[in-house]
C-alpha cells in the first residue's frame, strides 16, 4: 500500500527554478507570493529571516522548505561571498490550502548531511544548477519536485510531524486506514472497516486516530472529500459529477457538507478563489 502516491496524484506539485548561483545580495519573498519555496544552500553561511522572528543562522549546507506563503528572506552572512544557493517556487494542484501543504509545519530547515537519502538527487541538482547544459531549467524543475517527494518520504520515515495527516501516514497501522480513505473517498467507510484494515480493535483505532491525526476518522474522511471537491471545482468540473465522485448522493448533500466545512457554498468558494 503506497502512502504517498494517491496524495501526490491528487495534489501534485510543479516547480519553477527562481535562483541558481552565488547569492551576493538579499533574496526575499512576500506572503502575497502564492507559492511554496524550496531553498537549497550548497555552501557558505546565510541568515534566514522569517517574518518578524529573530534571524536564524545557517552555517552548513541545508534544505529550507516553506510549504505555504510566508514573508522570508535569505542573506549572505557578514563577510560571506561564496553563498551558493538554488531556489524554486512550487505550486500545487488544488491550491496552497490543499491537504498536503496544510499538513506540513510552517517551515522545514535541516542540514543536508542529515538527509543522506537525498544525496544522489542533490548532487545531480547542484551539478545542473552550476553548469550550462541545454535544458538546464527543465531538468532542475523536475529535480526540485523529486527533492520534495524524497523529503516527504524522509519526514514520514522519521515521524517528523507530530500530528495531522502526515503523522497518520507515518504510523504504519493508521496509514493503512488513511490510505484507504485517500484511494476510495466515495466509499462509506465505517470505523470498524478502517480498524480492521489497521489490524486494531474499533475502540483502540478510534482513540489512536484521534490522538495522532487530531480528528475522528469520520471527520477526516469528510475533510478529504471536501478537499477533493475544491480541487475538482478549480478544474471546472460540474458539481453534479463531483458529488458522485467524492461520495455524496446528490449535489445538495455535497453543498451542505461543503458549507459546513468552509463556511460558503461551492459556488461562493470558487468565486472567492478567482478574485
């Protein structure tokens, strides 16, 4: 059972390389920039400024992933002239309020030495970034996307997120139930069926799911269905077809649930996304 493939198929990412070279001045981004950011520091010392927080010193090759819009900047440390940086902006299917980005922390900062499983891809990415091969940006964009997938793998393997969807996927038993809901959202899953998939008693499963994920299995299924509906609305699908695809007997039933979860009707929500 693949914990990530359905999630990435529904809410995949698209990278655009925005910087590759030696940073001699500040590189900064505003919260109105509606993309995630991935920064890879190859060498040199940097200062990370996140909003109004105190600056963070980065003194070794590191990965910085900011999954949601956030005002931030990177500066070469005082006297530093060899700060090699490669950065990308990432957009996600379903927008930046999709289940994947909202399940991640505000930012992930870790030394590259700690994530050896990424080393082969990072070596290739850095080689491309600091050479002049034809098709350079196209290759970099795909490599950035692969880095994020590998990072998600690493975070699940190391239980890097303590609660929410990513924590559920990191738990080997709960992940079976979460993945079933991801793969078959239209099915009227019962807690008993999900508990059986997780090889747990009904009561133990319900208690652990709520403790780890933060909501009940039923609420999780509803949230997942609404997230899929939002993505399909963005793609221009009619609500009558969406309702059937995500497990509701009628468009009105989906609309009621949609309003309860988002505070607006599907039409109102879609109009708000285009303004």
